[in-house]
């Protein structure tokens, strides 16, 4: 596989990941963070950082919309549930453990 092919395959896999997350809106970001240590917001931040690295003009809102496939405020109001006390406690414990390393 040459560099161009690798880039095309990686881009296609990324698009499939975004589509998969879009089709599974019931999976909450906090669940992703607890299980995989990343979420949709992480992806949008990585997307924005890579655009900025390449001097491509992109706002945080535009990056989030690329990942969420809608304005973030719409996704939040239509799909995001409040985190449970247990989820918040688990997230805080995971963050504390990472800081101790």
C-alpha cells in the first residue's frame, strides 16, 4: 500500500467510525470515555487540531458539527442524557488514576 492509498483507507475508516457513532446516538459520550478513554468530543478536538496543524481554517463548532453531523447544541438537547452519579464517580476516579501516573 502506498502513502496515497493509506491516506484514502484511513480517511474511509474514519468516515465509517463517524457514521457508526451517528447510527448509535444512544451510546453516551461518558460511556465512551469510561470504556475507550475517548468520545465524540475528543474526536472533534483531534479533528480541529489536525486542521489547525495544516493551516486550515476551522472553528470548534465546525469541527464538532463534522463529528456529530449536526450542531452540537442540537445533538446535546436531542441525544445527550444526564450522567448518572455512578458514571460521574467512575469518570472522576479514572481521571484521578491517570493524574497519579
